[in-house]
């Protein structure tokens, strides 16, 4: 579009449709406001524009974004408006509704005209306007605003668009004000949707944090039953997360944040099935009999079954069920081999074995780390998947284990 193209030549409907489509995709109210104001200044050639946004936490209105020529822009964040501010009162107080009814914008020129036409003022809205409008005009002058365009959502003022003078210094035509009003209306709906999205996100995050706390408590219950595994769950989880990060660092894997969260949960709950194992077996100081060992081997599958009602992601369930599978296919409960073993389980298996070897029991002393590391390396491609083993050995050499 040519810089010298008059506003009358702008296809307002097309611009509005383009802006509205963009709003739907944005869930950040501040970013949304920034894009709207930038579009107004750049495409519609106004010396400056700003958006006053309602902040529910403080119950006030704040200039969130200001764009335009130097000297016309308004300091962002420092300019705050309470509900007693004249330009806010004009739109939120019922007393002044008759004045703004039927108007999609308030223009400074019109306000000044009404101020000097006392008969119109008294007919439209009564004496209160006589006191308010001069203060509105004064405030608009201070803000370099030629027009105010409200953004309502169900009679609630969510935002107020401030429009400065046009570059050609002509007055705002009705089709221009109609465009700004439609844009503000769409913006109000988009802002509200973005707020609801953010509210849901915050609630989900809060619930997620509560859920994780529950998982931590749930994971600690096995340690209350198995007196010989104090700290085991926490250490295995730490080893697993460090191993996964090293796999990303050395280029052998690519994991997103969701994977790490699921691995964290699987690590905390990998032995939860031991709750179903009799304490006399868990806390036995000597070797297990063949029968007792078969019972002990049921804990991964039982653990996976126990947590299914939580509807955890499959990566979590797999990490719990398959952390005792072996790369050579001789593990349990399903005898998976090689690439059949889920990566969460393959990662946990290394840390789980290392911690078991280095932890002391009443009937034996734990191995030195160096000895246990050699055992881990020796069993790569036998008991353990080689990729997490490589990362684990790198961590050891770096002094991080």
C-alpha cells in the first residue's frame, strides 16, 4: 500500500477480516494489543495510537502499548487510570450512558462542541456531563488523543483505544470510526478469549503442580514400606533426567519438555508396584527363594496397573512397566528386546541398576561407583540399551554422577 494512499481508499472490510483472523490465533492479550496498535499506526497513518487495558488484579486500567511518532507516544506502564479517571468514567458509569449511546467512538472535536452547547448537554445526559466533559477533553489533550474507541465485552470495558491525529490532519470520517469500533469489538472478544485461555492455563498449571506433589507423595509410600530403599526413588529419578539431558547434549536423542516431565513422573513411580509385595519379601535380609523372586518380579506390571486410573501418558506407564526389561530380551514382565523397549524404561533401567549396586544393604555393602560403572558398561547391549549407557558413562566421566 502506498504511503500517500488516502484512508478513503483503504478496504476497511478486508483489513478487519485480516485482523480478526489473526486475533483468533493469539492467546496472549498483551501481544494481541501490540499487534492491533502497530497495524493501526502503520496502515492507517495516525501519528500515534495507544491501548488502555483493564487489569483485573489491580482493578485499574493501564496503557499497555503505545506506538507512533516520538513526542506523541505515551509512556507504557507508567500511565495508569483508576475508575475515577474522567475518560474511564465516561464509559463505565451509567450516568453517562445516554451520551455514548449510539456512538462507537468519542471524538475530541465533538466533545468540545458539546461542552459549549449546554442545551444539548442538558437534554442528552444531565448536569453531570457538564462537569465531566471538560475534564475528559483536558485528559485527551494531555494524551494527544483525538478519539476514544471503547472495547466492551458484555457491558464491561476491557480496553480503550486512543487515537492520535492523522498525518494529513483531517478529521476522522464515519467509515474510519466504524472500522475502529469493529476492530475494538473484535479485540474485546479476542482479549476475553485470551484471558479465559490464560485462566485455564493457570488453573491447569496449578492442578499440575498439585498433581506432581501427589505423585511425589505416592512415590514416597514405597520407601515407607521398604526400609532398605530410602532415597532410591529420588536418586533414580535424578539419574534418569540427567541421562536423558546428556542424550540430547551428545546428539543421540531429541526430547521435548513433555518427555522430561513424563520421565520425571515415571522415575518417581517406577517402583510403586512394590506396595503390593509382602513386606517380608521386600525387607528380607538374605537371598530370595525362587518363589519369592517370582513374586518380586510382578511389581513392574502391578505398578503400571495401579497407576492406570490416573490416565498418565503412555511414556509414564511404559517407564513403570518395562524398567526391568533387558536389551537381550531376557527381562520382565514382557521379555521385550532391543528397540522394543520404550526409551523411558531403557533410561530408568540404567539408573535403577546403578543405584541398586551402589546402595548398601544389611547383608552386603554397596559397590564403589567405579566398580558399578564398569558393570554398567560391561552389560551394554546385554542388560542395558547402549544409547542411555553411553550418556550415563559420559556423566560419570564428567563427575556428574
